[in-house]
């Protein structure tokens, strides 16, 4: 193991030995290199001749680039073409940390890490898997989950996936969650929570969050080391009443020395920039100190450097410019209100009792999606195919569940979407 990794491990072990136990073998071995090329390049910065940089430069020292790009860009070239730091641009990291506190006021002045920039949330999840999962580990998540988790945790890092039932009697199945956690025998527990949930579009109510976090605390009190990976991809897009308004991160980041909260979020869904590929990974743990967080940040940045090197400089620049603009909050609110309107239309549409003959809406109160469960007698995949062929309507199927993306459906076509689903069921029931 490299001496730089050993040094980071000693810091983590000194400040919280449980966190060191949470790291995977890869996580223990990784480091951000402060020696070698990066260190020598830093020492040469500002010198009369700097022959260290792995970029092409013009004779005046500016980044070499094709002039055709300049007509498409309205930002300084130094904020576009050079490599960005593996940690992310300092400005956007600081701004995103401010956002976390602003959007989650319950955090108060609790110390958390500075966000590390990732190439979207998928990459952030992959880096979390790199740092915390070994092939013998199991990741616990709900039975309705984004299929990419399989590719990341199972195919990518060899971990197993185990699930608990998400819904019961119109809400989060806290009993199933409690049973699953109480049955765990392993000393290290990896739990993945995704709210608003993809595919169901559900965020737990405040009362449910208290029960969820209470069960996690029981594990910690029993001496288990708990890594809670929080997929906050759709954070803030909450429309229903009594829904917990903040990230569950606020309940976990100061819960216990045995609970490491790993928050994955970003502008992809929140700010409608799917192609920018920028996300963030942030840590919180009771008693977390700047030194502990800096060690975790260094390991994360090292994993990123060894994986994709760094994140798009241009995307980070554009985002930061928008975040600092006076109109950002108002414009974002308009988009939120449009999604909330679509949510309300769907809620109203499912009051039609006739639909209950063939499908039932699962609880939904947030996010981009909602789901229906197809009742016995019909096959969801057959319905999907029929919708495509006869009604020119596309939906997503998971077993006997059909997901409807109201985020992508024009407001005026939402009632038609549900009616098409019903008519397709009628057709196939003949």
C-alpha cells in the first residue's frame, strides 16, 4: 500500500476507527497523490518556463484551442479549456456546500465535508461503491429501485443487493424496513436510500423518517458500522403534504460515530441540466472534524483521478455563473411549479374509480415519476407493447409495475396518458 494511502488511513483511524472499517479494500488503498507529477507541477506554477503541464498552450500561455469554439462560448477561455481539479472547481464546491446548508436548515452549523465534484450522480454512486463496497458486501435498498444500481454495485464491484418492501397501506413500509435491518448479521452495513424514489416518486413523510432513522440508530448502538448512501438525485422536488422537506442526510450526519452519511446530489435533475454531468459527494458523521473530512475528500478525489481524472471545466463554470445570477431562484421556481402542476393533474386523474379495475397507483408525492401496479389477469409488458402499437404511448415496465414519467409528459396530455393506459387494459381484457 502506498505510503500516502497509509498516512490517510492513520488520520482516519485516529479520528474515527469505525470509518476506516467502513472503507473497502480499494477505499483503504486509494489516495490523492501529493507527490509526483501533481506536486512537481504545482511547484512550477508561475515560473518563467513551466514545462510540466500536460496541456497544449499558446506562446502567450493561454490554453491552445480551436477558434471555432469561441463563437459558441461566452465565458473566458481559461474557464473552459484547462483541466479542472479532481476535487472540482473551488468556487462551485463552496457554492454547493452553501446550498446544502440553505436547503437543509436543520443542519445548522454542523460540520460536514466539502462536496467533491463527480461526473453526475451515476459516477458519484460508482465512486461510493469504489470506496465502501467489497465483493463480500451486501447493499440494502428498497424493492423498487433504479436498475443502474445493479450495474454499479453488483456488476461493477461484485457486491450483492438485498431489498426490503417499500410500500404498505399507502405509505413507507417501516415494519419491513425494521425487519430487514434487524435480521442483518454482518458487522458492516451498507444502506442505500433514494428519496424521492425512482421509480415510485415517493418521499417518506416526516413521521416515517423518524422511524427509518430510529432503526438505523439501533444498528449503530449495537456496534455495527453503517454506511448510508443517500441518492438525492431528485432532491427538492417535493409536492405532497406532510412530506419530509429536507434530505434524510440531516438526520444521519450527526446521528452516531458509527453512521457515515454519504450524500450524493447535484444539478442534473434539480436544475434540469442532464447533459452537463456534474454531481457531488458529501460526507457527514457525528464528531466529524475538518481533518477527518479532508482525508475522506482526498480518497474520493484520488478515486476520481484514477477513474476519469476530473469533471468538465465548462459545465462547472456554466453552473457557477448561473448560481451567482440574480434570476436563478425565480427561474428554478417556475420549473418546479410546472412539475407540481403535472403532479396535481395526475393525482386528480387517478380518482377515476374505473381505473381501479385494472391498475392501482402506488403512493407518490415527489420527483419525476409515479407508478401503477397492474392487477392480476394482465401482463404489464403486454400492456406496454400495446400502448406503443395502438396508442403511440411509451411507458416503462418493472415486473407488474408500470412507471409514468410526468416530468416528460406535456401537461395537456397527462389525462390522455392515463386514459390510454386504461383503454389498453380494456383492449387486452377481451
